C-alpha cells in the first residue's frame, strides 16, 4: 500500500467519517481536517488524529473550536480560505473532497493548483465546474480517483480491463431507484421528509438521500461520468438495479461487459481510493450469491422522476446550465428538508430554473459561481410566489 497523508474535506459528514474509519483501520496518517459546522465531532477527530491543521467553514464556529482545542498544537482556520489551506497542506499527498455541494469546487481547484492527488467524493464539483477541473487535472498529469460507488465501479472496471478508452462503447450506470421506485406522481404528492430519508440500501447524508429519492443524484452522476471518463451523454445508460450489488458496468465495442460488484458499503471505494491500484483486506462479509438468489433490472421512470430528465437536458445544453440546475436542486432540497415545500416541488423548481437560465457556453469560475447563486435566488423567488 502506498504511503499517504490525508487531508479530508467534509470530515464530519457521512463520507468523511467513513474515510476516517478506513484511515484508522489502515493506520494512514491524517494531516488536515475541514468541516462545515459540527465542531463537537470535529474536536473528537482532532484529538484522535492530531492533524497539523483543521478548518471550519462557518467562521463563527471556528473561534469556539479554537478554544476547545487550545491544549493541542493543531492550527484552527475558518471560512473558505481555511478549507483551501487544508486542501493545500504541503504534507498532504491525497486530498479527499467530501464536502457536500458546490462548496467543494474552490478547494478542489486549489488542491489541483498545488499538484495534489484527489479522491473525489463531491460530484457537484464536476457537475458545475468540470470544464475547469478536468482540463487542469489532465494538463498537470494528476491522479483523480472517484469515490462515489458508481464511478469507482466504472474506474475499477476500466482499470481491470486494461483496454484503450476508444474501445469503450457505453457506461451502464446503476441506480437503486431510491425509496419510491414504482410510485406514481400522485402517490409522491403525500411524501414526507422521513419517507424520503429512508433509503432501502445505503446510509448517507440527508441531501444525497433526498437526491436519490428524486433520482437527481443519478442525473448528477451522469454529468460527472461525462467529465471523468470522457464520454457523451448518449454513451451513458441508467439502469435501475434495486439490490445495489452491481455498482456499475462498462460495455466495450464488442458488447462485452465488465462490472464491479459488492455489498453496498462506501468504505470499499473509499479504501480503494487510498490503496489504488493495490487492494487490502476489509472487515465484514462479501456477497453470498446463493442467498441473494437473483438480481433485478429496470428502466428509470423519467416522467415521474423528472429531475433525471432535467439533468440530461442540462448536460446537453452545457456551459453554466449544469451549475444552475445543481444550485436550484441544492436550494430546493434545503427547503424540502426544512418543511417549506412538498417533495414534488423539488423537480418543479429545478425545471423552472432550467427553463429560465440562459447558459454561458465556456464559463469562468466566477460565472459558474454566479450561475449557482442566481439559481438559488430564483428558486427562493419562485417558492415565495407560491
């Protein structure tokens, strides 16, 4: 296994805490931690891993954290500048970007500018800023390893196939279908917050769990896959696979298909991002195919789960449209989780932004961030009109 020193952005979230679980088990040192606002958990992480530096995105929380850990040598920073400092620590050899939402874009770009290897668990970074991130990664010859289970599966399948990328015919992106697979829009009109957060297979943060329920997550993953693997939207097919055993597949020009399978456990792709291309033992069982019996497959219902259709349309339009649609969704999901809108209003508000936004074809970072901000404000305006 390669010697790594980790910086973990989003260390108190679902992916961040599981990343630290893996680091603890593999005895991988952690030099930097960054979180949004959960200073109670961040303090415990600092005391265990003794990083050089830690940052809190919410600046008013940083002063409190600094007082809590004043007996330790860890430097406490705040705001986006603090998170960027953690992302660019000289000691860091692998930066895990697990911050939720577009907030991960700027620290990721800063890490790239410092020639850091990346383990990317923040799909919104590529959805909104793929046109900036991927060319810079390629120009510098950096390593970017996807951590999302689906993109890790594609990455591993391509790595195992050892074939030139031009032989790739299609990516088969699997989707669990979320908690509401098979429901009609009329049935979804009565969905409550707790229903949307009850995912059948995966334990995730609130935002990504709601995205899974609307299939927005799968739409974002399609856009992310375009950037990661250099394919067009026509080369990506979403397949509903309720058991979440096949994490994704790649089909080659001769129609041969290679897949990566395993039980739904995010610690597996997290660990592979650290040990790649080598593999290490993991705790827990493997797949018992005899007990499983069968695997099922289906097509997504694009009429009922319109967020997926919105993402496909946004990807085809390109420019700042994916950033606007992503920003709209982040705001709409936040409103839903706070009980301000109904479940079906999420895709309605995302669709309203899709219809209203005029995309800039080759945007700068500032224009991407402006599109995100505009979309959030537009959602709030539309919500308030209601």
